[in-house]
């Protein structure tokens, strides 16, 4: 199957010049907020190192920590489930819902707070097909759910939309006045709408930011309080996590909470940092632990450190390419630089253009709170794409030809001379033909000098 | 001290003047420079394109050309970074290890090998410095805004000491220009937009001369300047330090 690749989708995004400006500036504003929250913390770089080392240690001992976590969670009265892949995960969640709510004459009702894992597993569509009503309660998630779109950012799921777009969506789905774009009014409409959904819910589902092996408890970080409202009202709480969310001990947690919100949005800490340990009497708590390709990534020496990611989204906010191409151009649950090193592990053919959707500027690696060497991994994925014969044929043969020329000085000197000669003689309209030369769409070629440096040197210095 | 000059392939072909200025500058600073005639390229274009295996012959040719020297100096942070970072896929013979250690970006060489902190030239212009990502984040030649709010680095240190110069204070001090090797054509739309945004930042803040340590970034930015007929003159740092005027 042919998928539109990143360059195509990015080009379409860039057709709207003003909107691209707005998208870039909006995310750059978040990056600057992050800087303002980071610079005054003198030990911030030490925290990054520590966070990186704790995760390295945890990933090297993941089998033991996962079992320790399961044992302690079970002792706390939580039911732990294991899912090898997305299909198993979705099946498990559905069965928990069907078994625990025997509703008559209506669909079971699920409220969700933000969970990128359930996006990755495409849970919503699956549950809806099985007669379970699903409502995303995070404001941004609800907006994109109404629009039947995937999130375009892992922390700011509706960042691709302007308030006018939200107004239109709410007019259609919530009956707000046509043309209404006041954020206060739109947010209030969403609050009133969601309040009813919270009260009526049978089951609440949350993601997990950190799962603590030592205590068997887990932590959910949100800003809207929707996770807490959901789980405290519903009879059943299902929490879903990837296997990489483990940290060994409770005292490690503060290293991450200090990094997460600062890196994500420039807040010192998220508004809600909720700890869940055991179910309230008469209620149920389930944890679903999911692999879905993660152990395969763990087995890739060059790429395993991508599993250290705490999903802060800072690499997206800082990425000059993401800011100018939008999350949807990546066509993967996790977009941006981190998505570009996670996605080839899942489907190399489909995502082969993503490791190339970068200038390798390295800003992502420097901003990453757990020090994932993202740009180094992008370079390494490129080599794997090349070796898997997934490069466009023209590019592959051009590279091979160039490599030959550049290893033979005489051929190189001659080719350079001919190319410069041609550039000097041929008319501008031909050398700058936009369908043949993408460079020339927005740029002039450099002037071709009569003499190369080598020729100058030979004439003047030898 | 045996010093070789490496002029990257696209500089050799299109920016003769940058090569000449680099050579003249090093000579003015008292360095005896050899230019090995059989040199071609560091191999980065193919490697960044996902074909580093195809580059091995180019890497080996580079090592063979330069391994007899104590230092190899080049007006490019990007090529320097590539040799240091990515020549790990060929056998690490003593010659390969030596070349990976002896390769220096020009300004790094001036400041940290020659220990020269000031070049007594005059350049009475408003200058915008474009930090190349491979020089800045790759070789750590300048602070990164992800790490600190203090804007400082090797090139700006030397520039600031020129007589009469004024440096542009940019809104985004270290955003990538969008060149990115093959990226500039494979991701043309984003690449061009990134370059246009950089130029707009320089224009808003008064840059008259745009400079930097990597000709690749400057070639891309100059392409946009010329297309837009923007009132900016693009010069490589070697040209400014050599005393050339716009």
C-alpha cells in the first residue's frame, strides 16, 4: 500500500503560509516557556543525567522490575493484566468493561483521560464497534475526538487547531453559537458537556506516567483534573501503561516530576500529580501492561534508549521541522523527532520517510529531559532504511554514483568543472526549472565560479 | 607542526573565495599550510542520505590523503563533525584514529590550537551570525539555548573583537537554517520555509552582513536572500577574519 510520505504531507501543510507561521510561533512560545522554567534551576542538567541513568538502569532490569511491580500491585488489591500487543490490550479492556458493568438496555459508558497508549492501540474505535460509548475528557482530546482526527501532539493534542476551528466544531457538536470563538465561553461549554459524561460514566480509563515497582502504585500527571474526576466517580478504574513506564522506587519519582512539566509546558509541576495505590472498597482497579513492539525496540542496541521517553513533547516543540509541518504529517501516534525513531520499529516501510524528516540539528537531543540521543538515532535509522532498500531508486543510484566520483580525485575534478561550465552557459530558466530542480523553487543557485579552489591553487601557488 | 588544509567539495567548486580566504588567513596567522591536491570530500552527503556503506571508499580516500599531517583544518564545522563522529564504520587503524583527532574546524583551530584570541582587523558593519548546528551542538563550539540562556561561542568571541563591528541580537539565536544536506531538496517545502524564517529574523533585527562557520548553511541562506533581493551580503567567517570587506 502506498502511504503519503512526510515530504508530501509537509508540503501540503506549508501551502498555507500564515497558518504555518502561526503553528511555528505557537509551539516556539511553548519552547520559550520551557526555557524560562528551566534556566533558573541550577541543577537542571544534573537532573537530566540522573533521570537518564535511572531509566538506563531500569530498562536493563525491566523483567525484574515489572514482576516486582505486579506483585506489589496485586498485594494492594489491583488486578494486573498483560497484553503482548494492541489487539490483546483492546480485548482485555473490553472484557473488563463487559464483566464489571452489567448494564441493561444501554451501552456501557467509558470516560478516558489522556493516554497515548490507547491512541497507539486504536482503542476508541474498537470499543465503539463493541457497543461501548467512549468519551475523551481531556479538552484537547475531546476536540479532536469530535472531529474524528488523531491528536497532532502528545501533550497538546489539538495544537493544530485555532480557536475559530474549535468554535466551529463546538457549534456542530455542542450547539454553541455559530462564530463563537471566545476561549472562555467555549471551555465552559465543554465543561458543562463533560460534567454530564463524568456523572454518568460506568468506567474510567487513565494512562500512567510512572509506575513504581517498590510500591505497586502509579502516578498520573494532568492539568485539567479530568483523570481524578473520572476515576473517583466511576465504579471501575482501568489504567493502561507501556512496559517502559516503570521506575524502581518512590524516591526516584521527584526527579521525573521536576523534569516532566518544565520540559512539557514550562510549569514547575503539573496541576495534578495523582498517586493511585489501591481500589476504594466496593470498587475495582485494573492495570493493563502492554508490550506492543517495545521489547523488540529494547532488543535494538542502537535504539533501546528511545524507551526512556517520558512523553513530555519537548522535542516536538523545539523541532523546527515539526513546527513547520504539523503533527499529522508524521502519520504516527507519536509525531515529531521521538516518533521518527519509534515508528520505524513498528513499520519500517510505512514510516521510512520519517528518519529523513529532520536536518539532524540536534536540538531534540539537547532539550530531551532524559537525554535520548534522538538525532543520532535518526541518522542510524537512515542507514537501516538504506540497507533495507527502502530509499527511492533515483536517490539510491545518485548516492552510489556520487560516492564513486568522490573517491576518484580526477573524475571529481572533471565532473566539477563540467557541472560549473554547464551552470555558467545554460540559461537561468533551465538551471532554475522548478519541476526539475526543487532547490530553485524558493532559492537561487550559487554563482558558478570560473575556477574551483583547486584550479586557483594550481595556478597561483604551485 | 604539519598543517593541511581541507576545502570541502562544494566549497572547492562554488566558493573559491572562501577557500582562498581560509588559506590566506592561516598564513597571516603564521601557519605553514599544505593543500593536498588529491582531496575530494568527507563523505557526509551520502551518509546523511542513508548510504554510509557507499561512503566507505570516500572515507578511506580522505584518511589516505590526510593521515600524514598533525592538523587538518577546514572552514566547515559540519564536515569536521562528520569525520569525528561517523568515521567509526571503517576499521580504526592508527591512521583513521589520527585523522579523526587531527581534524579541526577553522575557528576552533585558531582559538584552541593557535591560542589566538583576537584578530586586529576592522569590520564596521552590522553582522548577523548564523550558528551551524553541527558546529554548535555537534562540536559544542557555542552554547545551546536548550541548555543555557547565555549566548556565547567561539565565533562570536572572535567577531566581537573586530573594530567597529556590531552583532545582531536575534530572536531565535540558534534555530536551524533548514539546509540539512539532501533534506534541502527531499523536504524542499520545510527547508525553504526554515531558511525564509531565519532571513526574516535577520532582516527584522538589522543584519547587513550574514556570516557563519559553515558554507552549506550560508549557500542555502544566500539562495533565499538572492531570490528575495534582500539587502544582506553573505560572507563566510574566514572572509571576514581575513580582512575582506563586503
